[in-house]
C-alpha cells in the first residue's frame, strides 16, 4: 500500500494541477541528457505545467539564456512547478517513435531499444499538448574501456554548509551563480575524459530532478565535461517518507556496471559523506568495474560542517588505486603516477 505521505502528495499535486490548468498552464517537457550503447538508450526527462509564454522555449545546453530570465532563478522556484503524472511522452530517435508514461512525479526514466552510432545524438520529446524539446544523448562505443562517475556536492561544487542545512540551502535559496566550483576539479575531469576517448561522464548525486537545469548550467558555465545527471525525485516514495540517497547511488552504480560490463569506472567523490563506503561496497561487488577511486579531502572547516570525515583513508592496490587530495590538481597528479592520466 502506498505510504500516507505519498497519497497526500498526490492529492496536493492533483489540486495544484487543476488550479494551474484553469489558469492556462500547459504541459512542457524538461529534457535531461541521456546515455546508452549502440543498441539502446536511457531517456531522462520531466513533464511539468508551465506558463503559456514559457511553453516551447528550448533551454540552451551550453550557456544561460541571453535574456537573463533563467540566469537568476533561485532554487526554490524549481519546486513550485506542477508535475504532470501518468502523461504519455512521445520519444523520437532517428526517425523512430516510442511512447512511454511519466511516473507520479512527472519523471520519465526509461530504456528505448534503438540502433545508433557512438557519439552525441538528439532525442525529440513531447506530449500531446506540448512543444517538442531536444534531449542530448551520448552513445558509448562497444570498445570503450573507461568511464567517469562523479559526485556533485563538495566534489565538483563547494558547499561549506552543515549537512542538515545543505540540501535546503542549495535547493531553495542559492542562486546558481553563487555556487562555487571546487578548485581544479573541472580541469581534472576534463583531462580524464580526454585521456579516454569516448568515455561516458556521469554525475551521480542525491539532489532532486527539480534542480537538474540549474546544475546543468553550473557544470557548463564552469567548463566541466558534458555528461548525464542521475538525480532523484523529490518527496516520499510508495513505501518511505524520505528517499534514501545512499541507495540511489548504490542502485545506479550497480546499473552502470550491468549496462557496461566492459567499462572500468573512475569513481570520484569526497570524504564528507558516504562516498567512500558506497564506492568500497561497489568495488567489492564489481571488482572488475573499477579502475580507480579519487576522493577529495575536505578542509578542516568543511569537515566540521560536514559532520567530520567519514572514515580513515582506504588503502588502494596497484590494480585499483585509491587517491586522496584537497583539489583536482592533487588528484590528477596522483592518478598520473598510475598511468591513468
């Protein structure tokens, strides 16, 4: 039986949807970057109700809108949009049409069987009542040997807030231009991507899909390599009051290992949360799927705000090195000693 909190959330969404449609709001698809292999692709998007003058506006992938309407949006505004549940989304890829249904949060996370060549492609997404939006897709070549998975908070972005306040601040208050990139991490990830031609880049975070457009603009503006965001839906689940961020990361790491058994992943995180534990468990379960682990060490002040460091440093091996450093430059220099850069 569905959790009571989820039933209440559905009831509120239904009331808000009726009110918004009465004011002339229409469905719009918010596309996210997908990934896949030459025979399938994982499509990610969200369907929301939007003001009529916003419907059909395609967000830029490389920089903020020139008119500034998106540039200064604080995080809380992304949570005032009304999701459209159980709506049919039409996916067009390479001339083929597929129909899928959004979940109760308006999120589409589905796999489509399609034949594509390695590299970047585009999927065209729309509902019956919405304009067509384009979602970038990265297709991984069958002979790709390396991939990159990176955490976001305190790994590519400096947060410097106590953990109990971090999610609320980043989600509801912080302007995207106030977010600070971690020193050297953009260059580090770009070098890793360049060193392994065709390597997929995955940003795995416990953040909500609501902030995906904001994070995408942040990563692009700070010159991080393009890649897919794997986030979570906001709010209660069918059987839980709160979603488990740790389980979200575990499930997606396992999924990546099963989708790409031939790829060894370089896992990047920080020592202020549970990244070391999660990566250690993943290495134990899928030893052949990890090339290296790079952990950013928080500064003493950051560690205090994060609730101290998670554990003592893990000793790596020659086959699977674990490296620790305060910034991207230090991590890059250490991985270079192992021939990974």
